[in-house]
């Protein structure tokens, strides 16, 4: 088995841009399990944090496992 690391990041241009990335990722399924009120609370609190902390990028590192049988 071989493990390959790939380092990456995604630029965040605004808190709304962050939410679009969340909803376009594998986290969408988790978010959609929340009630509308819970979803809005998660979105609002995270967007406030991104704005307050001036976050401009999101680290997106990946580990790929390669195996052959």
C-alpha cells in the first residue's frame, strides 16, 4: 500500500464564498440533515467568524491510499 499526500488550499473571497464551498463539498449532506433554523445558525456563526478573523483561505489537504491486490 502507498499513501500519497497532496497539500492544497482554497481562497475564500468572502463569507458567502465560504458557504458556497461548503455546499459544493461533501459537507453538504451533513448540512442538509440540519433543520432550517440549525442550518442558518451554523451558516451565520461561521460567516461571522470568517469575517471577524479575516480568514482568506481554507486548508484542504488530502491523503490518498493506493493499494493493489
